[in-house]
């Protein structure tokens, strides 16, 4: 899976939701592959390079180092 493909899906989800709504990174993975779970580390790695905010229980986190579920949202303009 190419990073550009992952970035495109992540940003499309973020744009569709807007800066006040979050989405689960697994939503992007599910759009990219039927067997989506192996993609999750790649999704988090690419998310860390984009203008996205990652949170866990409402607290900002690094998507690559956070353990457990995270939410992503578009960074405010």
C-alpha cells in the first residue's frame, strides 16, 4: 500500500468530517483493504505526517506511539 493512497483516504475522511469531528483510523484502513488490520501501523505512521490531530480519550497524542484506540481530526486552519 502506497503512502500517497493512505494519505488521500485519511485527508478525505478528515475533510468530510471537518475540524470539529473525529474519525477512527480504522475507517481509512477499511476503505483501503478487506484485510485492514495489518494496515493500522502504516495508517498511524502516515497520519503523523499529515495536518491531522490524534487524540486518545480527548488528550492529544502521537499516533505512532499511542497504545490503544485513537481518533483523528483535521487540524484547525
